[in-house]
C-alpha cells in the first residue's frame, strides 16, 4: 500500500508476506514475553522487602510492558487480532 491508502498492482503479494511475517513474529514473541511477565510476578512478590531487587524487577516489568505494547501495535497496524 502507498501512504495514501492506494494499493500498487504488484503489492498484494508483498503485503500478504508482510502480514504473515508480522503475525508469526508477534505470536513467537508473545510466548517468551508471557514467561518473563509471569516470572516478574513471582519476583515482585519475593522482592517486596528488598529494595535493590525490587528496582531490577521494575526495570524488567517496564521492558516487558513496552514489548507487549509494541507487539500489540504491530498487530493493530496489520489489522490482526
């Protein structure tokens, strides 16, 4: 697609490949991301009384949240679910 929403006559195949790539990549990233998030939940509970560890967990949580936002953005851009 061109920036104004019109489609090139030869662009349909490339768009389908891009969509397939984004959908596959996002799906492949979600599984390890969920593991990181779940482990963060456990670490947060364990680190509640350790200020030094709590800041590391907060950094990991922020990075995981950012990755989740980016994955959702890629899917939204592609019109995926």
